[in-house]
């Protein structure tokens, strides 16, 4: 049995969408952006270097997979991929679709302003695209 638990802060800011081979995939609850989050299902992992080499490779594969899905969503012109962890130490990777003129453009989305919640998270473009994406 795994001791993996999603940090409560991540859980409060997201909607779970799927479990991939390594990571749990989330929709970040801010409708201004096409924003996904990957959380490797490994207990106690804080940094990418804490993962074993095969898991590091799998995480990169999942970052690319999520990036390809987000890249074709409405309004996405640029991808931002980031792993900060300053506020939540549990390893998690953000993949954010950006566009010129979005509320935080050209700066980072983190801490920019109050989020605008998805009215129906299950109907968000990322949620729908994940359901249709090949495994």
C-alpha cells in the first residue's frame, strides 16, 4: 500500500482529472488559463532529483504529454512549465497555457491575482481533452 497523499493545498486549488503511470493529473481551478498540474504519486518526494531515474524519465514523458494536450486548447499561444515548490513542498509540475494579453502576461501566473474558478470543472477544455486523448 502506498503512503501517497496529495498535499491539502494542492487538493484545495485543483480538480483531479486522471491517474497516469506516475502522476496524478489535475486541473488548476483558474478559468483564465488552460492549466494542468502533475503530482508524482511517490510519498515524500520534494524535488525531481528525489525520484529514481526511471521515474524522472517518466515524469518528463508526462510533462511532454500534458504539454501537447494543453498546447492545442483554445487560446494557447505559449506554454509555461514550472516546478517551484516554494509554497507547497510536495513535488508538482505546472503546465500552463498562456496567451498574449492574459491577466498575468508577460509575467508569471503564480501569485498574480485572485483565481477565477471554473464554473463546471468537468467541462473545462483540459478535462474534456484528457478524456479524448490517447493513452
